[in-house]
C-alpha cells in the first residue's frame, strides 16, 4: 500500500500537489467553522458528507509534503557530499567559478572533469551550441545553490593537494 501511494504521488506533478494542498487547506478551514454558521450558509449537509473524504485527502497531501521535503533534504545532502569529495581536477575546475566570479565556463564535453561534475549534478551544459573554431567548447553553468554553497564554504575547493 505504501508503494502504491508513493507511486501515485510521484505521477502527479508537483504543481498539482500544491494546488491540491491549498484546496484541501481551504476545506479544512471550512471544517473548523462551527455548525451554526454552516447551517446559516446552507452547506452543513454537504460538509457532513464530504468531511471524511476531504480529511483523507488532506492527510495524504500532508504525507506527500513531508515525503517531498525528506527527499529534497536527502538529495541536497548527497550533493553536498559530492562537493566534499571532489578530486583535485574537479576542485580546480570549480575554483575557477569563484576566482573569476563567473556563472558559466567554456569547456569541452570530452573532458572527464566536466562529465564528472555534470553527472554529479553540480554543473550543467547551458547551451547545446558550441563556439565555432574552439574544438566544440560549450558553456557549463554552475548550479546557483552550488555557487552559493561554495562561496560560504570555499574550503572544499581551495585545498588542492
């Protein structure tokens, strides 16, 4: 059952989850309104019928939000561990972003360093068009959160052996 729910949540786009959460939050607020007010509004019978259904969806939505936060924290923890275990070539490549105050560096995709950093998710090829006459040099852009993390923790790329 747990796998079914996880697969169901993974199939739905995140924007749908956010919209669903806001809708369910709205209904949850309606559930908190006293019955006297609901009677005056003429929606007490509808709320009584829908209360169990929306309660289940609200709980599932909260579960998805918690699962999404945990997955995101694990993902960033994994990426931070990649930063902490960079090779000397990777450190010197990443150090160029800080020293030259750049967000993109031109490099060839056949270099092992760019391929390794791209596979780790620290940089990405920001254009599929190479620079003519430069032996297929492409711009590689550092992930914004990685740049911020390295500016706050330069020790991970400055201690090149």
